[in-house]
């Protein structure tokens, strides 16, 4: 079936509101784990090391969520809410470590109450922060301050965790820790790579005993991950673009992995995007590390094998004296996609009619319907703070 005939309604299911987890469990690894390997069985997440096939290699997203939701009160008493999306004409590391000014593309609540020539002021960490419009139409906000403190310290002091819109409450102190993986490292995400929320030191210890190696990469999850698909033809949905970074060591681990398992749809999207980056290099593109939404579905002849593609990437890094790939991906994985690397996925349960449901269906086929119905019938908790699954291709 052509991807242009895929209708999003075919990836719909009824999700009662009471099935959506509103809070994290007290113990991360006590969440339920649905295991699918052709058959469905029920477990707990702490059993993951025993369920993974021998010779599995895990690939995890170490993105760290920033408290991206800022509230500023004007002198009139009006509140303006600013949701940081991504740095404007800068990279995450530079912007978050800036010590005098930072410019970010934002979502702005109550925007009509903030005039384009009006400066907002807020005091935090003994420093006066000024906020002004850099580009009103594109929602670009400039932050300026005098004290030599980092922008990341400013937003961590004044911001709140950006809980998903389906969690119907304000962020609480507990969310600062729980809406973050225990291995989070690289700041910039505005949504958590939620498949990783279940991991604990004990799970990692048991994985090590099973000689299952862990490899990390970064994809800064964007607010676009929550955008509903509003068109009937799935391929017409404008896929969000997200920043990713992967080291030479992780690339080589992928090259040698017998059974690569992605922890989360974010890790899966990075891993699969690598193949198409290699194609871009072979085609001589000046900026090869940008993967377009429907790039995998364009007809190409004489495509390299998955291992040959990694050789292309390794050669590119060597020639350009690089040890890290950084880029952006808008890859849209849906039924009809041929996986190049990933053989399995650890993931939560996703919203109906979403791009993530298309990804799940691409991995397990129409069996997604049985998997999700089983989860609904047996009281699994859904979405970001919900339960987990291990799906083998």
C-alpha cells in the first residue's frame, strides 16, 4: 500500500480519560510491562533484563528536559506564559550556557497582552531579566540579563516542568525528578523521552549482569510530538523537526549490535535516520545530517546495506575529523517503512491517531490493535506517566 493512501483514522482507538496516567508511580520500575514477541504476556518493568533476547544492545536517549514553561507577571497584574521551544539561530549548548543574552522561539500564552515594543522584567537569582520581542510574527523572544549566570540556571530557577497537555494538573515539585530519566544528561528537550522513565539503578545492574550493553544518544524531544494529526491522509501531516546527536562510539556499537533495541520512539527515530544521512552523503548533499519527513519513501536504486551505510558515516566523520554526528530529523515512520537497524522497541502506550501510533504499526503491523486492546482490558496506564511495553519486530 502506498503511504499516500494511509488514513489516520485506521490508527484510532478509544482511550477513556481514566486510562491516562496523571501521576508517576512511586517506584519507577514497578510499572507494568507488556511483552510482545508474536504473543502477548504481562510483566513488570523490573523484569525487562530477563525478557530481552540474548545479545541485545540497548540504545537510549539521554536528553534532559528543561523547565520550559515560564510565567511572567506584568506590572498591570496580567500573566504572560512563555513556553520555550528551541534556540533561535543558535545551538542548544551555546544558548543554554549563555551568560548575558539568549534568543528562543517560543509559544506565548496571552500574547495579545504583550505588545511588540513592550519590555517585560523579572528578578531571579539576584539578577534582573528583561524579555522583549525579537520577532513578533515568529514568536522569537530575547532574554537579557547583567549578572554572569547561565541561561540554564535562570530557567531552572523560574521555570516549571512542561507536562504534556493531557496531564490535567499543574506541574508539582515531584515532577522535577519524575518527568526526567535517571540517566538524563544533555539539556534541551521540552518533553521527556518517556520510555526511559521506568529505568532504575537496579534495572541497570541486572542488565549489566546479563551483559546487555547500554549506548546513549540525544534527541531533544519537541512540543511537536504532541501535535495531533488533523488531516485524514497521514503523509500530509507536517512532521516536527528535532535536533539529534550521536557519538562515534554509539555509531560503532550500532554497527556491531546483533539485536539493536531502541529505548523509546525518539531513540528509534535517531537510529533509523542515520541510514538516510548516509544516503545524503552518497548523494553529495552539502548538509547531509538533515532527514526529511518522507525521504525513506522516495524510490531509490542500488541502496547500500545497513552496515555499508554506517561505513559511509564513519568515513565521513574520519575525513572531516569529527567524532559526533549532529543534525535534525523529521523522519515519519509509518506502515510501509523498512527498518534498517531496529529489531525491537521499549515504549509506553501512545495517543490514538498520532504519528507514534503509525510508528508502532510500522513495527508490529496490525497486531498493534490486539496489543492495545489487551492493555486497555487489563488496566495498563497510558501515555507519558503510564506503563511500558517491549515490542519485538
